[in-house]
C-alpha cells in the first residue's frame, strides 16, 4: 500500500515512525527487501545510516611527553561542577631508547588529586558553534603530593618501540553499544593516566590524546 495509507496509531501518527531533522511531521521508517522464513513469515530489515554525533565534543593531545621520574598520574581530566563530562576515547603510544614493555593504568578517580605541578593541555572544539569547553585536562611535570582514590578502568602493558621506530598505538573506546562512557560528575571525579610510580625505561616518551563530550 502507499506510504500515505500506512497504518496509524490513535494519535494519527504512522506506526514505526521517526521525526526527520528540520521537519515537524513524523514519517514512516523505510524498510529493505522482504524476507520469507521457513514458517512463511514475511519480515524486512530497517534501513538506516550512521549520523554525525550531536554532543559537544572536545579533544586534547600531548606529543613526546617525557614524564617525570617514577610517575604516578601523568595526564588527568577532572570533572567540574557545571557540566557532565564523558570520556569516549583515549589513545596512547610510547617509545624509549630500547624497545620494551611498560605498565599503564587508566583510572576513574572519585576524589581529586592535590599538589604537584601541572600544565593545561591545548583543547580542540570539534564544532565551533558548541558552547565553550568546561573540561580542563592537564599533564603533570611534578608528581602530585597526593593522588585521589580510584580504581582501574583498564590496566595493560604498553609496548615501547625504539625512538626511531613507529610505535604501536593503543586505542580505548568507551560508550559503544550498551557500554557507558567514562562519566565524570563534579569536581571530585577524574579520568587519570597513571604509570604506577615505578622508574621509566631510559628515554621514554609518550603520545596521548583524550576525547570527551560535555552535556
């Protein structure tokens, strides 16, 4: 039957409808080819395509970061009182004078760090029409006097290439499918990259990028 004759509900809206962007009139959802199963049931798939994200999105990167001696937290994205921050991706790669392995922890902190010396990271706003960023990620050059309480989101061995070899890049995605993003609510919570307080291999440098949304 014609789309105009699609079965409608008691509110006169098409069954299985969607509201198109820029159009106040709900429209039927388009299906694909019909399929008849072994019990003669006729079904169809729903046609869809990915849509660009709608949340205000930001990133910050550091390249060739030579962490301080026996580092604990080296990169931290704190939460704040005005917006809910959601970490959706974190990338890291590393090199050293000699190839090897190094342990890294991604931590969800529930109390804030204190002390130490940190520097603000440069932030990129994905859409210049979005509201100004509230997240303020930092990298530490002097160990925090006290790191906040928290638990590992992920703990892994990071392969370090030599300084003249392309390093492996570890990518962590959060918020895909039913999994939640790493959510930071209030000033006490933070996402932290931590190296466990042990001595770094000689010549260690790190490239890191963090991506988050605000709402």
